């Protein structure tokens, strides 16, 4: 037998290795931005086309490369950043493996132009799927200009594996945000399909945060600064009242490198303990600096995980720093106050919602009497002892509303276990969360929130399919200023969002005027609903395998559904049950949680024996 083992050709070896470094367009963006930062650039422009699938270009004004280095940089393990093992323990640059450019050029078409300040002429290199095409002198400004075209053009399996443009763009934005946050003294441009998404001027970290995430962050930033035992912590955290329902912006940087650490996350959340509701997430951008010899960044090829020698010390310093900032800025006492304001807001929300018929689905214009009622409620609210009267008033209000309920009783499934016997039946709420009624085979317990989620999900989906959401026009449009990322997302979901029943028009840069919201919705204002829809979509659905309509219906039903803790009138309960069993699939929420449970009579009997 002949020998069978052969060395792989370089190009193939590079392609295989590329799999580790280059997973998607965002990985290329990350590596190239890091290189520009390592080259001490002051101005960096990132241009992407077709979410980076067609083109990623980065232009920097950094150190540039010599003619030889320009050629060398595409070789595997070619780096200017470390020379010997010891250097690994004192890394201050972002890159150090010398793998990125070799990997990228193995799976794309790359053009590099670069020039050092001391050279009069620059150099241009073209390289296609690891194959060197040409190198020649070129006139180009000091710095580096690198174009990466048609990523994975030669690895169809990988190219097909890429997600939709909004998803890939979202990943690019994430990388961009991380680099932009950790380098506020560098100015950045980001263009997507020739549209300017960001122009970030060099400045302070606080300004960078506001530029990236929106003006409303200005008031909510609380500075953090601490230095203990050679560990330095700086950055900003968000005020407790601004904590979000979904994991929003949370960033840790260790020696200016973005890292993920659920352990340190826990330290921050722990510091907020008692100040924010459970399952809500505070904003933070925290920089941890320590001697590089105490951290190992070499544990993961994409370098977002690190290992500290002494994890516990870092944990407790992070926690105490955040606690101290919350304390120094008097956020603890102000919390009591903010609970009150939340309370008022919730109350107001309830007012609005009750006035528009609780969770009814077709919302009529408020009549004069209803408007008067609103006034009465406002008066009532300020009298804490009048709670009872308030309740009554609300109920009267609801009684007058139930006529508008859409009934699906005729579609009611006659299936044995589901049959509700008779119309005049006992129907009551337990814990303001569950509706209990008797059915033929026993007791039916319905989770009101889950049930409503299912009902809304099917409605929204239908509206999207038929391309007709019912819009409730506002008297006055509401302007909403979005951050650039959300604005891009909204543009991408434009069709779907409009078909849900949102009506809006462009109103200046990253700003829209909301003229109306879906009539199907209830507990939230149109603005809240739209914002939470975007938030939920990007954190839970952007990556999902469902199509846009399905994802958006899911996000929307989750947001608009009535919640546990909401008191329902008998008519509302009945309507909810009717509509639930008018659904195609009444048994589960879109996420597979049960909507109702039947406690069978024979099991009840067993309980007593
Ligand atoms: P690493 O960053 O790990 O060293 P890369 O493959 O990303 O590996 O880059 C290889 C080398 O090319 C770098 O060490 C650096 O010397 C050079 N280089 C890459 N990008 C730039 C740039 N934008 N400006 C100047 N030099 C660069
Ligand atoms: Mg690099």
C-alpha cells in the first residue's frame, strides 16, 4: 500500500481555519475594526453593502504598512503584535494571533491599499480566496483602506448559511457598538448601502453613549469610578428606573476588550438588588482595567471570553463599585419616589386602557361621557381612600363596554372537555391572573395572560397575511426619536409594522411621527407598544428561524397581551374564553405554554378520598 497522508494545500488549510475566525460578515467587521484601532487610527470609516455580504470596507488613518508588511499580513500567524511567549502575558492590542487577514482573504476577494506616513507612495494588493493576484505601487493617503467583497463566494455552504440581512446587520451593529464604545476618542462613520447610519465625533464616553443609543440616555447615566488592589473600574451605569424588560445594552470591557461574562453580570445585577424589578436589566458600560498578566484572553478564538486569576475579587469590586455609585448619586432614596411615579404612570395607563375598553379588540372613539369619566378618575386617583369607589367606577365603565366585544362563540369548539355549560355560569378570577369556570368534565382554569397572547398572536398573524391591520388614528401624532439601530430595524420591518396597524411617517433624522396604533392593542400606549415591539424583536426574534410575520406576531402578542394582576369583569372573562376557543390552536401560547388547564371532576373527587 502507498502512503495516504498528504499535507493540505495552503489555500484549503486557510479555508478550514477561517471557519473559526470568520463566521459571518460581523466577524470580518470586528477583525478589521480592531486592526484599525491597533494601528492607532483617529478616524475610521466602515462601509457595508447588503449587510456585509456584498462588501465590507474599512478606511483608517492609522500607521499603515510597508510594502513587505502589506504582503506579509495575509500569511497565517503573521503579526506585528507579539514576538515571544512572554508577550502573550502583556497584550495591550486587540489582535495578536495574526490569523484574521489570512482567514478573511481565504474566503473572500480582498483589496488592500496602505501607506505609512514616511513613504511617498503606497502599495496595493489584490488577493482572491488566498490566491495572490497583484501588488503594485499606488497613490493613497496615509493609513489603510481594505475592501472585502463577496464573503464566502468560494464556500457556498457557508454563504447559504448566512442569515437574513437584518440579522446580519444586527450582528455588525453589535460589533460596531462595542468598538465605538471602547474607543470614544476615535471618530467613526458607518454607512450601510450608501446611507449614513452613524457619524460619531471623537469625544467623551458619555457623549459616545448618547450618540449611539439616543438622547434619552443623557439623563440616565450614572458615572462609576473605583480603583482597588490594582483593579480599576470606570464607566457608566443606568438609573434603576430605566432598567429594561429585555436585556438591552450591557457591556463589559476588560483592558478595552469587549467580553461576555455571566459571572460579572451577576455582580452588577446583585448591586441593583431591590432597586429594580426582577427580570429587568439595567444599562451599563463598564471598563475593567488590570495588569494583563492577571487575565487570560487566549481562551477563545473569537476572544469574547476571558479568565481572571482571581475572579472573586473582580466580582466583589464590580459589585461594590456599582453599589457605591447607586448610593453616591442618591438613587436609593430616590427609588421610593420613582416607585411612586411608576405607580402613577401605571395608573394612568390603566385609565387610558379602561377608558378604551380594557382588552377589547375593536376600540371605539371615546364618547363625551367617557371623557368625563376620565376626569372623574383623575380626581379619584388623588384621593387614596376612594379606591373602592374607583373600582366600582371601573366596573361600570367596563359593563358599558362589553357590547363591543367581538364574540367567537359561534366558532366554539364543541369538544367535550372544553364545552362551557350554559351562559349563566360561575366565572371568577383567582389571584387576578386565572379565570376559573366549570366545564362538563370539571373545572377549567385559564391563564389570562397566556390566553390573550394566543388570541392576539392569531389576530396579528391574520392581519399580516391579509395585509390589513386596523389603525386607530391619534388626535395628535406622537414623535418618537429612535436610536440609529432601532431606526434601521424599523425601516426593515416597515411593511409588517404598518400591516399590524401602526401608522407613521418620517419626521427628521431617526425620528418618526406616530399617527396611529393597532386597534387590537390594549395596555400600552402606541409609542410604548412600538418601542417594546422593536426591543423584543431584536432581542428575541432577530435571530430566530421563523419568518418575519411569525416573529413580529409573536413579539407583538407578547407585548400587547393583558398581564397577570389585571382585574377583569365577567364580560371580559367571557369574551376572552370565547375568543380563545375561536382560535385555531387554543391550547398553547405561541411559545408553547399552556393557556388553560382542566382539573377533572374525578381528580377533584380523589382529593377528598
Ligand atoms: P493580528 O491583528 O492578530 O496581528 P491580523 O491578521 O489581523 O493579525 O493582521 C496582521 C498584521 O497586519 C497586524 O499584526 C498588523 O501588523 C498588520 N495590519 C493589519 N491591519 C492593519 C491596519 N489597518 N493598519 C496597519 N497595519 C495593519
Ligand atoms: Mg487583527
